[in-house]
């Protein structure tokens, strides 16, 4: 019988304990495990292959109690999925290494997303705004053209042949002349540097005109807007003096689709306290407006969003309840033959079910900061992520990398700050993440850790990023394991069609 001390310690047992269970019929390869529920557990290896097995199976594998004769099917699955090997050096080790490289291939070409905060001006006063927006008549808060030029120069120096130029605000359309200037300048430089550039404007669509949309059509510019749900949610979340934010957003979405096409217009939800009471209504609103995808994301703890706890602060458990209810509504649409996907789940499912990486910066390890995204602020300051510049608006410049007026490309992308961040941006080496079964499906977020817990490493037991992702991943896998129809639906989300 174990003593109290033996039951509570997490220290490794003496080597002799493992020697007594050693059976040279097979050797262990690296894997981790996690309980899905009271009956089942999941085993995950370093490239994301997984097996769902009865509880206690991991212990049997580790103590060499799985027999080729008695558990032939399980034994074969463990061999073929790189959980165990009959040779000290697996004969297909090169295949495993290639698959690991593929999972990390998002690092091959370095920074792709370049965010230009083209203006802080905005005609909305959203209570969850994550930046210190200013009124629309303050031109001093527009990005200077010499900063635009310098940002384009840095973007063209990226080793990545495919780059995205994303215009943010404030309200980006209030500085549309600068957007046109930046696009025309970039088009010239892209030809010289042999770059393929994707253009995106993030806008609430209130100031949009047909002339703007025609220019977007001529230059293949994507529109990313905001839709928080029905009018009684959207108008309360996204304030305008005329109380017509929802009406303008819907008009803008419809007009943008007419000119650009449905596939050139996307919308993003921000979940406030008010939103949590209406998961089904929000999903229905997106569906009724012709969207066939929705991104159920929690509010970010940055900028103005932190100033109003009553409207914007909620615990992770409540968000997860909202998420699961909304996800079930989305699944119900699919069960009736309608294609409708949840984007965050789709990102996770791609990591779980395919051998390929995803471009979503929040679920990458090493983290997407610098490796995948960089932000050029309206004032010429450069930040590691969009959230980093939001922290700066609160007076925290931890993640400021440099200045477009003073810093070289090398100082910004390979300088001391980048070196400092690199020590904490891989979840493979973070305490609590290194042994987590869902490590390969998750990512690292030093900015979130710093903002919410005071250091870039973070403390996993109380880390909201960890709590949310662990339960979301577990829940999605449990749904797939419990219902073949749902598994088929999830697979359709990955390939993008019924």
C-alpha cells in the first residue's frame, strides 16, 4: 500500500522501479496522455498522432504489460503510430523526423503577417476597444507616410515570399487615402522583390463608400469586419451616437458582398458579458446573414477592454459554457445538411487530424510573435504582436521591439528583445506545457501570460489561456470519439465543404 507521501509526490520513482517492468519486446517512444472522461484517455505522440483508449492503458504501456499476443490490435496501433518500437532505433525514425519538420514548417519563411495601424481615429466608442482610439478629427493620429514607407521596406525584406499587409485602426477607412498610398507603394515594391501580397482592411464598415469598395475590388483587398450578434447585442457592444452600429454593419456587409463577392468579406465576433447570455442567438444571426463560419473568441484582457469589468470580465468556465452551447447550435445546423463551421475548432481540428501546421499565431509553438506577425503602429513604434501594442496603450512597453525611425531590420527582428522572447515562446520547454498531452495541438502566448500573470512564462494551473485551450481540445476530441456523425462534420470543416 502506498504511503501518503508516495501518493502526493510528483517526483519520478527510482530507476529500479522501471527496470523491474522492462520487457525488451518493445521500447517506449515519447508520448503523453490525458483523461478524456471517466472511461477513456487519449495518448498523443510528438507529431500529434493520437489513440483513444480505455483508462489505464497508458500505465499498461509504460509498465510493459501490453502483449502482442493478447492485445494484438492495440499493439499494432502503438507500433504503427510511433508510440512504441520493437527496435531501440525505430526503422522509420526518418519518417517521424520528416513529419515533425512538417508540423513546424510555419517557421520556414519567417514573418508573413504585417499589421499597419494606419490610424487611431474612430467614430465608434466600443466599451471593449483594445486600443486608445481618438475622435475622428485628430489627423495627428494617422500613420505618417514615411513610416508607411519604412514598414513596407521591412515587409519586403521578409524571407517569406507570401506576405499579408493588414490595415487596422481605430477605424482604418477614415485614413483611406493612406491605405491607397500604401497599396500602390507595395504593389511597386512587390514586383521588384517578387512577393505575393494579400491585402486586408479591418473595418466596422460604417464609413465605407462604393468608391472605396471599387478600389478594394480592383486591388483584391479583403474586408474583415465586426459582427457581435443581433442588433440588441451589437449596438450595446459597439457604440455610436446614433445607436445604429448594427444597421451600418449589415448594410456594409451586404454592399461589400455585392461589389467584392461573398468570399471577400468576413466578420469577427467579440464575446462580452452580454454575449454570454445569447450563444444560440449569435450563431443564428451569423447564419441568417449568410455567413457559413463564425469565430467564437473570448475578449482579450488588453487596453480599454480592462476598464469595464462589469461588461468585459468573466471567468473561463462561463465562456466555455457559452462556447459549448454555441458549438452545439452550429453542429445542429450541419446535422440538417447545412455547412456551417466554427473557426477556432477548425484550427484545432486541423492540428489534431492533419500533419500540417496552421497559420493562426495564437496556437503556434514557437509562438507567432515575430515568427509570423509584426505590428507597425501609427506612431512608428514596432511591436511583437497586435496584443503587444494594446499593452503599450496601457503604458506597458515590454513587447516594443523598436522604432521605424531609429531601428534597423536586424535590430527589430533579431535583436535583444527577440532573443529574450525566444526563451519563453516554445511550449515544449514551458513548465506545465512540456508534459501536457495537448502540447502539439496548442501554442505559447508570452504576451497573455505577461498581461494576466505578471511574467512571460506564466503559471499553468491558473492560466486562462491554458484552461480554455485544454478544455476546448479535450471536448472536441471527446465529441469526435462519441459520435461518428460529428466526426464527419468536423472533417468537412477541415476540407471546407460538405
